[in-house]
């Protein structure tokens, strides 16, 4: 099941990704996937030096944040 995930950009919650919850090896797993276009738009608006924090609001044994190489390069 996927739902919107809030990612903090300069301390402000932004909806630029989705969180998917599941199980792996008897552990709860939350995977947070960032949307490249939405993230790029928010980073452009914030300017150079923006701080991005991936957080989970749901308790989980394992939390994975997914972003691609281009997103990391843009940061």
C-alpha cells in the first residue's frame, strides 16, 4: 500500500514522494521513494544549500529512502 510521504526541505514538510509499507524477513519495512520532478521543483524554489530530510511517520523496523543518482547530483 502506497501513500504520500512528507519529506522535510529546510525543515518544512513537502509532499515529494510516496511511502510503501510491507514486510521483509519478519520485519516491517517502509520504503520512501522520492519523485524526481517534484523534488527538483522544490529544490529550485529553495535555492542552493537546501537541506533535505527523509523521515518516516510510521513505526517500522527497517526504513529505506530511495532516490536516483540524478537526484543526488541535483542536491
